[in-house]
C-alpha cells in the first residue's frame, strides 16, 4: 500500500523572464493554498494526502499544471476555486473533475 492515498505535484517551475511557465501563471501560490487547505481539512499525513512542489512537468501550455498520483490524473487549475473543486471532488470523494482534466 502507498504511504499516501493521494500524492499531488504542482509544477512550480520558473523559466527565464519572458518565457511562459506554470510559476508565471500562479502555480506557486496555488500549491501553497492547496497545502494549507489540505492541512485545514485534516487530510494531511500518512494514509491521506501529500501536496508537493515539482520542477517542470513539461505541460507549460496547459499551466498551471498539477498531477494526482497514484491516479495519474493531470489537471489545470487557474484559481483557488479550481483547487477547492479538485480537493472536494477528487481527493475527498474520488470523482475526477473532468472540466479541469488535461
């Protein structure tokens, strides 16, 4: 069995100025928000959810990008409400958020 039920990686890669990337689209702030929400909801820890930063996930055109393992589901999250929906629907209730899936 996996140590975490879900392991979520947010691309937080920062490319040189002028080059589009997830970090320039707000991914670092969204990752911090997700981490705080998971903790506030009591979903953090062994057997639960882990939120991590990742380097480039090579999906810049779809960013900000995150991936949920072990489900191997890739999402784009534009704002905090998208993150809330992914947490509520996918991480808490096991339902993939089709509108955000890439």
